[in-house]
C-alpha cells in the first residue's frame, strides 16, 4: 500500500477518533461484544457528571486521574496485567499526573507521589531527554501516536530501557488535548526492581480482584454505582484515545475475548468481527508473517514470558498495515490462560525507518568510499561512535583498540607515530573541551607522512552531539609542491641560460644577416658588423685586413668606438698606423699565430715607448685602456685579418661565454669574407659566359615556336616566351626550376611520360600531337605538335631534354569550323526536308479529301442528281483546315518578321471560353468538354481574336492527343493579380525530358508521330508568342499516359506589351 493511502487512512482514523458522532451510542450492545462502560454510564444517567472535559481540565486533574486509575479502580487490571509501564503527563511541561502499578514499582514512587515529580524527564537518561521531548511535542501538535525508545532510572539507580508509544489523550466531546500518555514495556532481559514494601504486589492482587469483580458485574448485569461507572467510563475513554488496539485473547486458541474500539479505525474490521471469528487474528496476518508469528506467540506463551514483536496484517480495504504488538501472559493456577496486549500501528514509522535505513546505507557507502579517513567521537571524546576503513588504514590502528570504543586508548596508541605528540595531544584535548570550535591543521608523522586534519562539531539541530574528525594524506602533494619549487628554481636558472643563449644566437643571426646583406660591398658589410658589436657587446670594435681580400688587394679597416671623441678618427688612424712589429695591442701577434688572443690592459709607459706621434698615442690609448679580445679571420687556413674588440664596461673582462661568442663571430666573418672572394670570382666567370650566350639567347627567345630545356630531374632550366607565356601563362623566369606538373598540371600526365622516355632511351620523339584545355583558355581545346630531343655534352653525357612545341590550334579550329558549317548545312537541309515532308502531308490530306468531295458534287451535278449537304460541309471543313495551316504559316512568318499585330480590348474570359468550347464541341462523339467558371468575372485587356486562336489551338490539341476520348476540362480561376485558364485532357501525355522544347518551332514529341496525329509543330509556338505579347505566361504539366494540362496566366490589369506589330 502506498504512503498516500496509509496517510489518508491515518487521517480518517484521527477524524473518527475525534468525531463524537462516530462512536457507538446504541442502547443495547451488539451481539458478541461486551456492553461498553460508557454506555453503562449513560444508561445510569451519569452524563451530567462526565461532560468530557470538566474533570481533566480542573486544577486537580492529576488527583482526579490518580483517583480514577488508583488501586481501587477496576480499569487498571487490564493495563497492569499487560505488564505495561503507563504514565500520564501534562502536554506542556511534561509534569507527571498519573503512574500505573508497574510504573510506580519501577520508579519507586507511590502513585500519590506522582505529581511531586516536577517532570517525567527528570528520571530519563540525559542523552535521551531531547529525543523524548521531541516525540512528546510532535504527538501534542499532530495528535498522532509515535513510537519512542528511551532509558529511565529505576528506584535502584539502574538504567532500564523502555519501548512503547506516546499517545494524545483528548476529550470525548472535541479535539481538546487533555494529556499525554505513555504505554510501553521494559525491553526484554530488563526487569525493574520490586518495591521493598510489597505495595506493588498488593496493588496487583487488588487490581485482579477488581477486574474479576467487573466481570461479575457484567455477567450478572448488576447495577454499578454512579462513581464506579464514571471511573470505568473514564478508563474506557483513555483506552479508546490510545492510538492502538487493546486486546485480550484465549491463550490456547488465540480467539479474541476483548478488543478496544480503535481496532475498527486501524484495520477497518468491526469489533464484532474480531470477537465472532475464532481464528480472526491468524487469518488476517500477512501470509509471509503468519507462520513465524503464531510460532513465536506459542513459544512465548508456553514460557509465560512477556514479548514484543512486529508483523503485518491485511486491513479490510486490502492495505498492508505494520503493527507492533506488546503481549503479556496471564497465568491461571500456574498455566497460561489469557494473553493481553496492545497493537500499535507503526506503518508510517516503518516507512520512515525504511527511508532512514536507505539514508544510513547511503551515508555508510559514502563514508567507506571516500578517500579521507573519518572518525566520529562523542563531543567530549569519551567514546568512538564511528569510523571508516580508510581511517584504520591511514592510522594503522588495530581493530581491537577501535572496537573497545575508547578514543583515549586510540589516541594513546598513535602518539608514538606523531612527530610532535605533545602539541598533537594538546590540540585534541582543547577541541574536546571546546565543543563549538572547528579546526584545520597539518599533522606531521615521524616517517615523513603529512595529514590534513579537519575537525568540526556534529550537531542535531543546534545541539552538539559529537565531533567529526577528517584526515587526508597530503604527503604526496607536499612532496610534489617541494619538487615543484625545486623545479621552478631550476627552470628559472635554465630559462636565464636559455635567454642568454637566445640573446647570443640572436646576436649571431643578426650579424649573419648583416654579413649577407651586401656580399660585394666589403666596407659596408664590415661597418654594419662593428655597429652591431658596439655598444651591445664591446666598448670598441675594429676589423684590420692588411692585404685586403680577393680582387681588392689593398688594406681594409672598419672600426667604431662608443666614445665620440675618437670614434670618427678611429678608422683613419688604423689605416694610417697599420700594426707593425712593435704593435702593443696584439694585431701582429694574432696575424702571425692565427690563434685568438685575450689581452689585458697595456700600461701607458709601454704605449709611450712605441707611439710615433700624438695621434698614434691617442689611438693606442683608446684601444689599450681595456682588456681586449682578438680573433683571426682565417681564409683558406691563413690569417688574412683580425677582429678585435675591447671589454665593456671599462675595467671589466670577457666571460667564457663572451669569448666563445667573439670566436664564433670571427668564424662567421671569415666565412663571409671567403664568400665575398668566391662570389667575385663567380661573377667574373659569369660575365664571360654571358657574352658567349648572348647570341644564342636572342635566337632562343625570339623563335615563334615553343622551346624549352629540362634537366635530368625534369625541371625547366630555360624556356622561351612562346612556350612559357603562350602555353603556360607565366614568364620564362618563373618557370625555372619547375617541373611540368608545377608549370602546367593539366598536361603533366601526358607530357612527362614522353620526357621520361627520352631520358631513359636517349632517343628523340618527333611529331607527338597533344590536345587539351588549359587555364589560359579553359573554354576551348588547344592543339600542339611536340618533339622531344636528348641534349648531350661534347663528351656524350646526357644533360636533359630539349622540347620544341608548335601550336596547331588555329589550324585545328579552322578545320572544326569547316566541319561545323558543313554539319549545320546538312542539318538545315534535313530540317527543310522534314518540314516540306510534314507540310506536303498536312496539305495533301485536306486537298485529297476536298478533291474527292468536289468530284462527288461534280458527278452528281453532271448526272442531274441533287447535291447533299454533307459533302459540302466536309469540303468546307477541309478548306477550313487548309486555311488554318495557311494562317499558322503566315503567323510564323509574321512572328519571324515582327509583324504580328495585337488589338487590345476588354475581354471577358468566361464568354471567350464558352465560345471556344462551343466551337470545339461541334461534331465530337467520344469527347466531352466541361468548363469550370469562377464566381467573379475575369476581364483582361487583350486581343480577343488572338486569345480565341490560343484557346482553340489548345482545345484542338486536347481532342487530337486524346484518341480514346474522355472529358476535357477547361478551368478559369483567379490567382493573386492574374487570371488563370487551364485545359486538361486525358490523352497520351508528353515525355518529361521533352517538355522544355514543346513550345519551339516545328517541334513534335517523340510519342506523337506525324503519321498518327498530324500537325506542323507550329501551334504551341504561336500560342507562346501570343501569350507573351499579352504579358502572360504559358506552361504545361504532363505525365506520359496520364494526360496533360496547359495553363495560361494573364494579368488582370494593364495592356499587352504592344498593340501593334513588334519584332519576335
């Protein structure tokens, strides 16, 4: 049964319980059911004493309840015999107002002292007080009974667990809440200590006698005193207000002898049904629970033990109701005689319990699957409440310690693992003493592990009930962070080295660029290098080449200085005072040794000793005042010059990286100088060769045929303009180095095999015809005659292939034009012959018929016989046919000459269509023509005669091309601003691929041969021209074998394009 149905049932039962009209107030008891105490009270006319709320709402409500349910009250026998703990308390303060015998014995309080206890919570264990208070508040607010388990302190100080339900006790006449009642049992295995004075036993005995007396009164029907009846009525009111079923059964047969009225509200069966059916309880237990329930009750009854169990019963409406049954065995002469108990509906609680179990399962699964170690303890650290497997593995704790549940023992067992156990223990103690605090820190272990520790209070509502510890192993993360920091430092160092290396490479790259910028201008090239070196790398820089390079056999210098006072004079001074044998700077030493030199500062005395004059001294001081680096410029292994530079800033020295950089710069300068020398020699050789090739080049470039030379790799070495521009559409210079596939990919597949064949065989291929389309002329075919020749040296070595290409396109085009003209002439002759054949056929047929009719008339006239009308009519019809053919031919000639006239007037299309249909219908036998007219007049400005000619032509075609007969449909309609006229026939149809040529002159569809259908193929051609001259459109829709529809659309406003003749 779904939760909604159970909730609805609960609600209905609460309404029944609080509705006075739902109670049974009949004067006589129903068969099989005892007469209720309330009914006895009413028959005894004590209703004025009990008005539902007067006694319990009085200030002395507790005393009244004690008197009503005291040892002399016969209603206690049923509750006390159940072994139940029963107390009543105020719904607001939970102050006790009544205790039954078992409750009094358990708490060590006489019933008269119940009110002296300020609150029922004073005897409840402190950990259970909040829970009991919440349950009582929920019952007071909703009126619905709720299960509760709690621990209470007995008279001997022992904690006794109780399990039962809290009920709302309400007034009989309404929903006013009188009190809260707890009915429950001591958990199995817990027996409260008896009262030392034996008062409880005496009360029990007195209660049993009182119960027997009650049964005697009922059996004999004897009268009850008003006070006695009132008490019994109060007891029944309390029992009926308990949200459960109070019952009594025979211990042997399990047949009910008493059932409270709440049974019908919970399960829907009347009390009479419960009492009348001997096996009612067994029959209505859920089939899955029936066997074990009966076995359990029988076993517990045989032992005479009170018991509690939960099972399912089937309600009257088919619902499955969960019940919790509290059962006590009543002995008679030492053997079980009766069973008494209370059934409580726990269906909703079961649903909540199921959802709670799901939630707990989810939390447990989450707890076990998390990577963190979780520990849950009491708020003061006294006990361990929960932990997951990850916590056990992280802390390497034996399960035996954790299972003892002592957090102090677990803490002591892990302190030897902690790097700083004192501070660790102090932090834990502080958090237990400060339950509201949260904490996060890092715990270091002796073995190097690191744990993140996070602790926060566990709460239910606002109350702190425990503490949650979360531990995460961050050892790898911290080690990774340390490694990352180390790598960052190393990265910075490597990045700095890389940046310095990149700077050096960029410097060398820029130097190489400057060296290559002007390969023939040595002075410019060397000056650009020294400008690059100073001041980025050195204080001054100088090139000294005493003998010059290559064709320039004269001293060469290039120098610059960051000091403006000497910079302009540095080069002239170097040229003037070239290094000699007494050179103190080191130029002469490097030139002789060919090895780099790292020199220190030259003393001024040494400079003065070798200076030739003041200018020379100034030069020596400018160059010798700083440490300097000199490297040789080697050309073909010989030192031809020196690259020298002074350290920057003043007084510093060249680092090893700087030395390597200067030496590399020297090597690159040497290479550049060598290239300059070689370049000069190559240029001279080329100049001489150019003179010898000038004559050949003139002939090659001016030849009218295409010429080219390809090397052994099939790359163009040379091609003239006739080939490169005329065929490849690019300049001869662009083709150098290209393959045929790159030069003209459209012809490469055909040309490359010929070239490869000549390279492989060494034999020429002459007169190869090639035809193709090229990008230069994509719309026309080009034609060439190509020849391929091997090119050899004087020694016979194959250098490549020479190509000669003659363009034959003009010659081929002339031949194609002649062939096309001839073909067109032949086609014109064929068209002429076809037209003459069709025209002669079309003219011959009516002429033959006309001749036959006229001869018939002539013969009759010659013989004096009367002339019939039919021959004349047929003759006139043939004359009309000839006239129509003649008019078609004349219209075609007028259209071609632009003399077809249009005379505009207002034309009602409906009238025109009716006339055309009437004319076409004359003499029809197999065809019928229907016309569909619109609801509004369609008037166009047009030539009435020409439109009639168009419509008549379409109707004639519809009749002619529908040889099997049928209905021809003429429809008029309006579409936007156009009048639309269509003619539909059920004829032979028109092939789809020929519909586009249908309105061309002389055209006939292939499924309508002249021998079967006749006609010159001019009608639709004339129709299209007439319609278009009116500013309209004509088209067709057709399927072969399904007929055709010809549609004309004419503008409803405006005039035809021309009223007079216009060019076709």
